[in-house]
């Protein structure tokens, strides 16, 4: 289950309560988070203290192996933004958009072929 917490609320004690209610029979609920400061806020720590079944696991500060978005940024930089020849930001953004659309199409096709 992927849920996004609101940035203004500390990492969602409400999200953690929702997970606990959604999985009442779970012995332990493991939540994997990055190192964004809201995940370790005072409010979140207090909420976790009241929910011993919920455990946060922090990714290492830089972990491209565990964080797929890092591979996307690496690919985008290698294929589009490094040494680009765009004259305007708008032109560069069109190149980025084109690359991401192409990448999404080819990845969706390869996943479909594996599943089929």
C-alpha cells in the first residue's frame, strides 16, 4: 500500500493510525520511509510510542538500490539533461517530457510482455 502524507502535517500520526486500523490482526506493521524530517518529528515519535505494532524503517540517506526514483533521475540525467543543447527551459522541459513518456511506454510494454 502506498500512501502519501500531507507535507504540513508531521508524518501523519493519522496515517499511522489509519494503517493500524486497516490491519487490526497484524502482529507488526512495517513502514519503510525515507529520511524526510517529518518522518522523525516529535509528533510522529509520540504517536509511535502509543502504537507498538507500527515500526518505521528508515532507508539509508542515499540508497539508489532501494529507491527506484534515483534510477529514474540517473537515467534522465544521462539521456537528457547532461550536456543538453536546449536554448530555453521550455525546450529542455519538452525534452524531459518526451523522454519520460517514451520511458514509461517502453517499460509498460516490457512489463506487459513478462506478464503475458
